[in-house]
């Protein structure tokens, strides 16, 4: 059996999305609209056309090829009339440099499994595997589950990276076909959670308990976003919830905020809402990790750029040119 779905990217040699060397698949579509979202291209479940200015040589083959007349080259760059655009891909085929791209390609689960198996030697030598991410993999449940089944038949370790906002039925079916779960707990205040993510908190906490019942290995992850999720009490409450409800949680990851997604937003004629927020301080990340440890969690780690980091300073200076 093979089903089809839409993915935006296959990211190889990932070391942050589960154990070992992994290939991460980004599925399109997400029920959340997090204020700080770094993968804006994955929220809409439908494909869309984007234009990379740095790759464009002004050939205008895309403009001439578009059967809908949805493209126009202006002094400010390529203008995409998204009401006219039917995302047929003709413009991408006509572009000699890859400046015009369809974001979100249709794959069949069998073909996707075969593509991912190209990396099997790296999985075997590093105890890695494939991580189903997004967007939200549960949003395309049938497609993602068929992909997971195909990978497991080939002996590949499969991780589900999920925000937790899905039906109990879908989650329970997923848990039968994945080896571990990466689970987001972002904000424990119900009012703030709804404000920041667009969805209620209760379902996410309920699903966390269902994952605990499965006894699958779990990594809990919290993005540390300034003035949103970085309060001590938020981290303390999450730590307590993990201790009381998720005994199979193997580690707790704190993921430091960055602004590397600014150019992604520009691709969709949007402005990143948190573009003026500063990076987290290294001392702050250390402190929040210690707050979680003080509640009784033993394996707490944090990752990401901080404003104390020389690498972060270099990246921050260049991010408008390089991100996206």
C-alpha cells in the first residue's frame, strides 16, 4: 500500500532530532500557529511558490512560462500573485538557477521510504534513523504512518517529532509504528498557550500522558523564547509535569531562540514577529536548565546560539543574507 503526501524538505545528517545521525522529513501542514515559528513554510498544508532573490539572474523565463500570468518582474523583484497561482511548477522548471521553487512536493510513501533508505548506512553506524517532523507529521497521518511502517520493515529507527495537537486515535496508531517520540511542551499557562500557539493546552497534556502509557522513549523539548516561554515558573512547571506524568522521558531539551528564519518569512511576503528580539544569554540558558534540574530532572540539556557565543555573533551579523 502506498499513499501520497506533501513534504517541504529532507534534511540529512541531522544530529538534533533524536539519537545518532538522522534524516529529518519535514511534513507540510500544522495545527499550530506559534508566534515564534521557525518553519513558516510548513504551516499551510498546501504547496506554494517562492522566489529566492540571491539566486535570480533576471532571466524571466518563469514569467514567460507561467500559464496563469501570476508572475511579474518588478524593480523590487519577482511579484507572485498568489490568488492567480495554481502551483503547477511550470515556473520552477523554466528557471535556470533554481530561484523559483515550489515549496512542498508530493511524494508517495513507497518512494519516500526508498529515498530515505539511501542513508541507512549512516543510521546503522551511528545508531540513528529517520525523524518525522514538520510542520506536524500527524497532520498527514496516513501518509506519515505508511512511511514509518515502510522504514521499520527495513530495520530503520523512526522518531516522531510532534507538537502533540492531534486526535487520540491518530496518536495511538502512530505509537504502534515509531520507536521514540520527541514531544514539545511549550507553555504551561493555558491562556498564554492559546495566545502564543493558537490551540488549547489540554489536548497536548492529555496526549503526553498517552505517550507515557506507551512506554516509548521520549525526549521533551521546550523552545526558549524571550518574553514567551523563558519564565522560570514555566520551566519549573514543565519539569514537574514531566516528573509526575512522563516517567519514560529520557531527557529534557531547552532550545535557544534564534532569528534564522527571517528570510523564510520574507519569501511569503511576511515579517517575522520576533525579528527585534535578542538572542538568549548563555547564563540564562544555564540557569533555566538548572531550574529544571532542581525540580528533580537529571538529564537536562540546552542547545542553540546565544548572544555570548562568537559563532552566534558572526551568524547574527550575516543572518539576513544567509537564512532561509
